C-alpha cells in the first residue's frame, strides 16, 4: 500500500484496506458519496455468503457503522453494511473514482494498480467474483469482469502477468468478459493463494479437475451461524 497515506480520524489498518480494495475490485462493495467530500463504504452479499460477510464485518470492526438484513434467512436475500462516514477515505476514493467533467465520479482501475494490490486482495477478488473455468484445460480459474471497462480489464490482466508472472487470458462468457488463469499459474500460486481463501469458499477451488463442494456440515455451519 502507498506509504504516504493519510492518517485521520478514520484510520484503516492494512487488513481493512485489503477488504475495501478487494471488495471494490470484486464488485461486492463501493464507496458512496454522503455529501460533498464525505464518503462511506458499502458492502453487500447474499445470505449464502453469510460467513464471508461476517468475516469482513469482523475485520472492519469499529469502522462499521450500520448493518442491515433483508427479511428472514434466504440465500437470495441480501446482507449489507456501511462504514462510518468520513472524508478520510480520500486516499482510496481518489485513485479508484476518477472525477468527470461534470464533477461526478466513476469507478475505474487506477493505472498504478500495482501500488494498491497484493495476494490477499487477489483472494478477496476471487471469493467475490471467481469461479472454476469449465472450458478447456482442467484446474483453471477465472474472474468475472462484468462491469469493468476494457481498459480496466487490460490493467488487471497486465497486473497479473507482470507483477505476479501469471498466464492470464481474456475470454468471453455469455455476454461479458472474464480473465482466465492457466492451470500452470494456478499451481504456481496455489499454496499462498489457497491459504487466504476462507474454508467456506473452498467450493470455488478446483482440485484435480473437480470442484470442492460444500459438504453437509459446512452448509449447516453457514446457515446456522448468527450475525
């Protein structure tokens, strides 16, 4: 992370920064403009990702200001949290939300994304938007890029290739683009990468060409855990 970050009333540690940046890239979170110069970060998940949602909530700790739950338990329902509103997120807002001519901002991957990225953020991105690539060679993983501009996708692809020495391929699935990581590259980062994936998200990981499905006990753990 950048060394010259601002230290203000809302002080994020490196774990909290990773969650916010990982959720931004994984499209499970976004900064919301409360009013001029004031921001809060909002994270949204379905009840199916209850344990993952709770993990983020736990690490964000006192930065969380508001929780909301949509109805009773149902995997199609939504969980959400908002952080405290503050001006002190500027060092994260500014690189990821470019100001347009009309004064509004739009999300984009910064040109120096390598300064804001690490293996933990890659893991958050995968837990949010990753899945097993079923087409072609076994043991490949892919990242949904729905909602990203072409330039955003190229920056992420270049990041994976240059900074992490991974083979990344741009593919199309249905009507949107995905980034596919080759099996050789997956094995190259396997130990470090898998150690950062929550056990309840292992079903997204390929092992010898097969998916790891949630067994009955893990499913019960997810559905019975209280927020």
